[in-house]
């Protein structure tokens, strides 16, 4: 029997039997499930003591003292994500359920203390002028604009950190001292940060030629004005399994033509489609690159990521596309900024 399964009790289990279970396992915690193993609630030592103070007999059922709204998570997320949930809620244990609501594991905080950080480098392009966001960017670099209660750039870094990525390189230019003064070496966030100073505009790929040393493993490149909750661990796994030299994240974009579209064959009318909706994939500004791609980046030259990918395609290198189905927002305009602020508390709980 798995150790965590010893903590499962039925709603009919008596309080005294539940006490014996949590004392025997030394976890001071039990999970109440129904006959199909679906999560109903949780019981802590404190719940038992409060029940006793209310006058409940020890023969009363666990259902009478359980927390009916426990904090839990769904399966399929990274250990570092679960660790963050535990830390944010000051928990020592976290039930994990499948899509049917059935408990399939319990994660304990003391077992996550040794979760190793990943060595893959994350390069964040944070040197943009943010012209379309003026006047918000007149005195503040775009990545330092606050969405919620912290800068966009901090949310990006924290999101990567939740999946174990702690090595960052920030390319900076416009009002770069604000970024450097705030983040410094990243120690206050539990990460390592170094900087590339762009003396002139080099584009979203050109700054890679300024890396002091070539990464030894596939590395991320992301624009410093994006908000997304994609699983970076899954993205890296996708890149590695596809055996690609480069992977670009794409987002489905729908747009409606505001007119009736006419299809003709010479002068013969074939059809009229009223205000059709077109679907396309657009560049989402997130990439995973093999270290070898840096050899394709010219030095001291303006060079954007689309230029790099087109060059790789021209050289018959394998490149892949990773579709983003999670939340994604490019903070390019003032209305994007306002929309992201309105959605932030729900998306980044």
C-alpha cells in the first residue's frame, strides 16, 4: 500500500479511528473520500480538536468534522507548481485529484524541499521602447509596468521559477537602470539574473550574439511584455521530443472580414460568404532554441526571431510549432494593459 493511501478515510469513519490514523502516520492529516475515491473533504488534528470542543463524541463520524472546502489541485502539473501552492497557503500537504475528482496522490511539503532546479537558461527580451504604450512608458520601461501588484517582468520570472527554471539573462536597453536596480542579481526571487546591455537595437534575436557563453542545453527566449500561464516544463519536453533545432510558440487568432466575400470564376459568381471568420496561427513571442541556433545569428546586426526561423527553414533544419491553449496576452497597447490588469487576479491566483 502506498504511504499516502493510509490517510484516506470514509465519511462514516469515526473520529476516534481517524485520530488513530493521523497519529499512526504522524501526518496529522486525513482525506475523506467516498466509495469511488472522490474527494469529499480533509481533516487535520485541529479539526478534531475543534469538534471535541463543540461537544462531539469520539464515536461521531469524520463527515461531521471535515473541512468541506479543502485546498486541492488537479493532476498533471509540475512538482514546483505544487510546491508553490503549498507555500502560498502555508500547507504541509496537498491532495491531488484527476478529472473525475478522484484522489490519486497526496503531496507533502517536506518531500518537495529537495526539488532540483533546472539548468536551462531563460533569455528575456526586456529592452523595448514600448512606443505603443505611451504615455505609460514615458518614464517606465514596458517590462516594469505593473500588472496586478508587480511588474510584468517579475510575473514572467516567477512563472518560469515555478517550473524549476532559475537561470535568467535579461537583455536591456531603454531605461535599463530601472530594471537592474529592481531585480539586481535576482537573489530576492530565488533566481540568478545576468544582463546583456544592448548599445543599439538588435531585434528579438540579434541580442543572442552577445551572450557571454553559449548555453549547454536548449534555452528559452521570451518577449518581456507577455503574460501567460503555459507550462514551460511541457514546452521543453515538446521541444526535446520533436528533436527540433528550434520551437516557436503559436497562438490561434481569429478575425472576421466585415464584408460579404465574393468568389468568382472569371465573371461567374460562385458564392457569397457573409462576413467570414478566418483562423490563423500567430507568433506568440516564446521560443525554445538549441544552442547551435546561435551560429545562425549575425553579430552586431538587427535580427528578429522570424528572420532566424526563416533562415533555419531555408537551411532545411527541423523547426516546430507549439500551440498555446492556455492564457496568453501580449501587452502591446494601452487597452491590452487595462484588460490584463482586469484579468490578472483570476488567471494568476
